[in-house]
């Protein structure tokens, strides 16, 4: 239609499409439902001899951004793919605000509809349309007014939302494992005058699942299978979301809080420290990958842990089905070593050799008290710096928060641009998050250290016996604790090569050698100092066993 001043009568018997939208459940309920819009649009089309051939209904889609309107995107794609002779002459909508509230973005869209595809818009409830430039101007005004309404609502509602969040109130559904009670919940059995969030029956098992992930090194698959046996069905994607959700720490994380975490009023499943420990575990698994546990109980030396010192390549385990014997193989050297010692084997199996090496870290009852005293002294030296460390971190955090508040104020009074505020503000928030993690990880309870010392002394009495008593997943944790860089073995020379050990076992060796040499009247080097335990984290949970 090339006529300059089109009227509705010019579209008699024309093919048209319809587009309807509601953005919230409240709109759906309060006489603004899709069905209500569709019925009135159909009545309008019938009264004006318009033929609706396709309907696009967008339910619960926000229009404050064009990219959030997936149904409108489908409509535009369909118009582009439809031949010009079969395209609609007009898109019927209920009102300009139902078309969209993104202002300039939606204005540009309806202009392109007319210029590129010769398709017009018509609002059934307001008679606004895009038949000519004057009408387009009025339609644009309506769209800009709808956007302004959104801004006004934000100015009124958002401060209230932020205040509610800061007071510990939660919006939306609670995550799996919790039941949400309150005045506006869908389940009538959970309606009450005030908001309350409680751990439900599933939540008790999810709480145990967190412990399995943090302390027992269980894989997601193992945990999902365990949960399934308890009647809790969780997908792989969902369990990954659970591990990263701050809600389970009893804290609120919301974009309106600008990265700040607020303490909620519900019972947490894990502590903030445990959550941070879990994130470190997940980070390591993403970087290095975790070998599958299933089917490897007979060869517990985990992949990437056993290293061929002849070529510095990792070894893998396999089963010789003909002999029913397990081996470890270096694919680089193309050589093997039997996993276990048998009557027919010419060499000691690597498992037995590993146990022998473990026993080399044991010490007698004679030096138990000496070791405990030395370790306590080192811990006390380290703990003496804790208070100062906390003070410095707290001061740095306060300075960063003040800097961010000042930047936010300068942005509010237009001293700096939004681009500068977003870029520099994000850097400050990232630094704040990092400092908060450092502060949370500063040790604060000496009683835990006492338990850890006793626990480690018990291990050191007979390391191989302790190791043998562990299940496969705990064996893997113990391996990485003892030899963080892997266990070096020369297949060519059939012997263990000295590997880097953890600080605690290094200290054990140091004291043991010092004590034995003193008995033999020799003069070894001074027993290793606090460098050995700095940063080891001596809480029993660190062992994960």
C-alpha cells in the first residue's frame, strides 16, 4: 500500500497477524490475560473485515528490553522469512505498552516494519497506529510514556525492594530443599501472615550431600545416585547450581545489592567458610578435571598422581584380562609396573611400595610429645599475626567500600560517566569480594588446631594402616595431601624417587631425623620453622577424611 494517508478502511479483507503480551502473573489475573486481549482483538478484526492468520501470544515476558521478548523476536523472524505477497499488512496489538516499554528500541522496530516490510501496527484499545508520520509520532510518544512509567516504578519500587532485601526478606521461590511460607505463596497450605523459610525433608538429604561433596570428595554422579536412593531427584545442571548458591549459607545474594551479601533469617545448610572451601574445590575440578572413581577401587593411585620419573609423564592403570592382573603403564616409555605384589611377580607392586613409603613418615611414641610441642609453637607463632592480619584486611575493606560509595555519589551527580562508573566500580567490587574471602579464611579458633594436631599425630603413628582403612575417594584426598605434586616412580630402576611432600609430613621427617641424629650425637640442620605450616590450614576439615 503506497497511499500516503491510510485509514483502517483501506485494509478491508487484508491478512493481519496479532501480538499479545503480559509480563507478570498479576497482569494475567487482573483482567489483562492473554485470553482477554485475544478475544477483543478478534472481535475488532471481525468488525473491520480483517483476517487474522497467525497469533503470537507472549505470556510472562518482560518488555523493558527488546531482547527479553522472545515471542516478538519469533514474529520478526517469521516476517523476514515470509514472502512479500504473503506477509501481513498489519500487526494488531492491544495497546502500545503491550508492544513494548524499551522506548527507542521499540520505536526503531516499528519503523523498520514499515520501511523494510511494509507492515503497520494498530492498537485495538487506543486506536494508535503507524499509518503515517504524524501517527507514528503519537505512537512513539505512547511508547516513550510507557518507558517513563517503568522508570517511575523503578524509582518508587526498587528502594523498597533493596530495603526489604537488606532486612533479610526473600523474593521469589526458595531453592530446592527449603519450603517457603508467607502471605503470597501459591501453596495454600503454606499461607501465613509473615515470611518464613524452613528446611524440608529433601533439604535434610541435600545438607548431607554438601558434606559428601566438601569432606568426602564424592563426585556429582555419586551424590546424585545417593540422593536418588533417598527419593530426591536432582539433575546434573541443578546440582551444579546448588553448589554455587549462596542461599544455602543463609545469605541473600541479589543484583540489587551490588555484590553485597545479606544475612537471611532461615537456617543455613553450610557455613560461609564451607561454601568458600566448596568453591575452591569446584575451581580446581574445572581447571584440572577429576578422574572418575567408578571401577578404580582396585587401582587407587589416581590418574595424574602416579608419575614416571624417567620421562615425567603420568601413568594410567589397566587390567590384563588374560592374567586378571592390574598394572600401571607409562604410555610415553611404554613400560609397566604391577599394581600389587604376588607370588609370581619379580618386583614389588607399586601399591606395596607406596605403603612402605608411607611408613617412612611414621614416628615413634618417643617423639610424639616433641612433635606436638613443636607444631603448637609454630601454630602459636602464626596465630600471633592473625589479629594484625584481620585488622589490616578490615581496614582495606572499609577503604574500598568508601571508595565505591564516593564513586557512586560522583556518578549520581554526573561528575563521571556511566561507562567509567561501570568499569572502575566493577574492579573495586571484585577487589572487595577477594578481600572478604581472604578475611573469611583467616583462622580464628585455636581449639580446632588442637584437634587437628591430635588427628595428625594419630595418622603419623601408622600412616600405611590409616591409608589402607580409607575408602577409594578418601585415598585420593590423602594422596594429594601427602604428595601435592604427585608420586614419582622410576620404572627403569624400579624404585621410588623422592617427591615433594606436604608441609606437615616434611615437618615430621625433619623432627624425626633431628631426634635420631641427636641420639647419635650428630649435628643436623635446625628443625624447620614456621615456613612449613604457613597457610596449610590445620582444621581437621582440611584433611577431608
